[in-house]
């Protein structure tokens, strides 16, 4: 199945929409968690760095799927 989705201002075609949807949901959840951690612990905290690493990894996985 081919799906066209809008992500970060670009139209992208996906072959497996279920995996992509889960990755998009994960990225959005991690972004919210990162913002919450920044508000609770401060920008340079260990918790914020941990959430940032997880977000970076999820976005890298999503970018791999888009290639």
C-alpha cells in the first residue's frame, strides 16, 4: 500500500503506512516528553539529554524509512 503523508512541511510517499504512523506517533510523544523535561528539570539536565537522544534516534529511524 502506498500512502502520501505530510511530515515537517514535505509530502512523502510511504510503502508501509503502519510502521511510519507508529514512528510519527513516537516522535510526537518524545517531543512532548522532551518539552516537559525541559520545563521540569531545566535545559541542561541529564533527563533532558536522555529524552533528546531518544528523540534523535526516533527521527533517524523515521528518516531511514523515508529513503
